[in-house]
């Protein structure tokens, strides 16, 4: 993991399986969940469902949503908002891919999750 200006390099995209997720610890014992969709897009959210703080990284990824493993809330990977009749939102961390490497917005990652 390396810091490059405002972006944090967290590793190669090929180590994140399609429809999978990995976690990244941040300050205060919190985590960021990094998701890889079937079409190759990568998203990052705080690893806590807005309902009961379930670990979103352990949920099922489909299209651009993840389903919380505790109570089946569906969360948008794009907006962090709960979908359907559920109400709540989880912080979204900016992500970009550069040269096959996953980069997350360093300041946003630390500020929005802690």
C-alpha cells in the first residue's frame, strides 16, 4: 500500500476477484470494503450496513449493489444508499483504477469512515 498525493494505492485489481470484496482497515478500528463487480468496476464503501452495522464485505455483490449478510438490505455501491423500502446510507469512498492498480481517495477514506 502506497500513498501518492491524494490517492492511496491499495494493490492490483487482479487480486480482487469478480463479484468479490476485500477489506482495508482504517483509523479507529473501522474498515473500508472494496468491491469488484462482474463488469470489472470497483467501488468502496464503509464496511457497515446502515441498518445494524453488518459487514457489507461479506454480502453478495450483484450488478452495482451489495446485499447485507445480516438482514438482506441492498446497498447501492454507487451512492451508498439503501434500496427499496429500506432507509439509510453508508459513506462512499472515491475509487479509480490506474495501470491495473486500485486507488482510493485517501482523505475521503479516512474522514468518512471514522
